[in-house]
C-alpha cells in the first residue's frame, strides 16, 4: 500500500463529483463539528489528557516581581498566558492517513514505520497534503439515536450499522460521515 497517493480517497473524486456536492445544500445551514476543549475532557483512554494551565497571570507576575515589558505603569497592565497540552485527537479533527497502522511492519495507507516515520512524525501520509473535503456529508446524532446524553460513554458502532439509522441515506458511496 505504500505506493498509494498521500491525498487518500479524496484524490479519486472527480470534478463532476465536487460540482454535484456543491449543488446539494438547500438551506445554507452550517453545523459546527467542534466540541468544547477543557481540562479533564473525555478522551479515548490511550491518549494523554487535555490540559490548560496558566503560565502567567496578573497576580503571578506581581507575586514573582516580573515585569516582562518594563517597569509598572499607571494602569497596572497585566496579562494572562496559557500553556495548552494535549493530543491532536482532542475534540473535532481529521485523522491523517498515517494515524492507524497494521502488520508487523506498521504500515499505513501510503507508508510504513520503517521508511516513513521520523522523530518529527510521519514523512508520508501525515495531514499536510490532504485536500479539502467537498462531498455530501452525513451528520449522525449518535447520543440522540441511542437515547443518551452527549459525553455518555457508548459502545462504538460499525459503519455497517449506519444504514439502519433513520434518514441518513449513508449507504450511497462517497459521504463524509461525522458523529
């Protein structure tokens, strides 16, 4: 599989398919796929926690006697600076082609660990070359369908189960699916 395009399946989309996808919207409604990110947010157990720590605060600057931009002034100017630590898998994101591997050689869609993985990450199949996704989308309200509240741990669902869900029409080829 290492000879496949770093563009992934999006490279197989024709110009006609892009134009067809652009003609699908009828209401112009935008759905945010973003989720709030916060210290202690639920994540898959194999990922490091998402944390926001204060690096600088007005009180801390005064307490430490720091004056990063010179002596104090009449308005008592201060600032806050955060340190954010976490995985790129926190919240809404697109996995790169190199995210999941299989086999004893740890190969992925267009590369393998022996040839294409350095200390700075994958040299083939990272997210850098992925094109924009312009396709029909199917938004699945998993908590609503299962009758539970958002953030409730649920069993993963295989893509074959999407066809059973009402009003998804997900069985056609080519949709981008998000849950």
